[in-house]
C-alpha cells in the first residue's frame, strides 16, 4: 500500500509541477443601437395612439382587421410591423 501511495503522490506532484499556459481571446464588442434610437430603425413606441402613429409614420402599407378580445390590430410598414391593443401600441417589431 505504501508503494501505491508513493507512486500516486509522485505522479500528482509531477503533474502539478508542469507549466500551465492559457490563451486570452479578445473579441471586439458590437454595440447594437437602442431599439428606437436615431441610429436604429425609428418606429412607434409603446403606448402611442393610432393617430399619433399615423401622424408621425404615415399610413401603413397594410392594416389588418382587429382579432380577439382584447382586440389586437396589426399595421405593416416597410421593414417593421406595429401591434395595437385597442388604440394603443403594444409593440413594434422589425421584419427579418
């Protein structure tokens, strides 16, 4: 048993004595523009009314009838869609 312990101890000491190296990988960070910033795609923000959206962004390319309860309405613009609950914006999402 003493021999096994000594052999195991020697093996561990050998492994621990080996030089350790590591590489550091640097990745440039990419900061995305805030959702409705000037750098990003300007689009309606939550709680705007349908009238405010129309005045600021114009008429939608497509306007779908309301569905469900509460009524959810979708308006499509060039590269995003706007979803309304009753007459207020819930969210606007970019098309992929």
